[in-house]
């Protein structure tokens, strides 16, 4: 299945050297940041046309639909392009954990210490 991205959207994207755009994934109901994925033009086009979060796997070098094998699907509720065109905000309804480790979010790991008190 080949899907084409709207030319007006494609023109606004600023991609990495390998043709990808960072996609910050957020729970649409709580605002919790769930994960960071990467999207090619085709992954974004499929996401927009199917309502299922589709990413580019940098390790496997292929498209993958979140939850296709795990059952932990992401139903897309909204996609926004940031002001610079170099990142996407994907707001989803998450089924099960978002992280491949089994955690709800990929950001449950180590909290890094701040050198100074920001206040």
C-alpha cells in the first residue's frame, strides 16, 4: 500500500538527512508524553489516512503500525506540525503500554539530576 502525503504538508516538513521527522506521541486525554517515534512521508500519510499511528523503524528500516504485533495500538485523534516543521505532535488513544519495555510511557526511566535549582 503506497500512500502519498499532501504536497502542502510535505512542503512544510523539515526532515533529517535520512528523510524523517520526529513524532512526539501524547495521550489525548491526559496529555502524558508516551513515546518518541520517527515518521517518513509515507508513515505520516498512512497515519493521517488510516487513523492508526504508523512509524519508520530506524533499526529494521521499514514501516510499522504501532500495536500490529503487540496489540498495543495507537488510535490517532490529532496530528499537529510544530512551527519550524521539524517535529510532529501525535495525540493518541493508547491501548495498553506505549513502550516496548511494557511501561505505559517510554519516559518512566531515570530522572536526570539538575545541576542548579531553576527557581
